[in-house]
């Protein structure tokens, strides 16, 4: 069990959407923003860890890397994907934000107690041994609500995990896993995945 004190400080630098629109924007940049707003947006729902959970996950990552090598995920990118929407039409972004802000998401505790691997993708991850049934029920309810907005549905079963390493030796999970980590979560977030040289995540909205 993770005995670290609770620390609800955000694990930044996830960029809030309100950071857009600094004063002094030129007409050209405004036109560029308008064009960008019409493009599809890559979105997903996730649990985002607080600072204490990030530190614990970093320890898991370091232990796995000692065995498997690979590239550790940056601390500010660690998360657990709940529902991956992929490229979403621009006109659905605001409805998705409203849905996120309005719908409740039951808080809970997720126990991460094992390593796992995706061999083909060469990914090492941390996950729950019990499949996280309470969280899986929340995800199923989320997808049902998303169905009201259009043809949004999962393309594979929910498999809760936090990616720790990429380009790793995934012949077998690293032995053994560290002491179990209890992740206390309060809400889910709607996140945009942006690419500008490296992955960058922008939180669009958080559930209540």
C-alpha cells in the first residue's frame, strides 16, 4: 500500500485550456486560430494523478526500467485512459466539454499492484490485478452518455493501465512489482492530445 501522504497538487505542466487567447493577438493569429478550431481534435477521458501518485508511479517506472530499459514517460504525461475518442469533429468539442462539466463521476480508489506489458508496442505498464470493476462500471456509464452525442463507442474493452515505459524489452513483465499503490481519484478529465514536436496534453474540462 502506498503510505505517502496525500498531496493534491496537480502534477503539471498539463496545460489548461484557459491558457489560450493571450492579449495582443494579431488578426493573422486570430485567423490562424479560427482555422485550427475547424480541424478535428484528438481527445480522450482520463484519470490524472496528483503529485504524490506521480512520485509513486515514477518509482515504479524506475524499477521497471532497470530490468526492461526503454524510455520512461515524462512525469507530466502519466495518466490512466478511461475512454479514447480519437479524432473528434470540431463541432463536438463544446458538447463534450459540457457533458464533462455536467455529469458526475464517482470518486474511488484504484489499487495498482502489478506490472504488465504490451509486447507488440513494447510498452511496460502498471495496472490493477482485479480489473478495477468499480472504475470499469464508471467507464461503461461514460460511454453510454457519450452515445447521445453521436457515433462514439469503444474500439476495444477497457483495460486499466498506466503506461510507464516505451521502446522497452517486453519479453516478460519486470519482476517483482513494487508495493501496491492506492490511487485515490476524485474526478475524470477530458484531455486534448496535441503534437508540436512532442506529446502535449491540454485539459479541456473536469467532471464534478
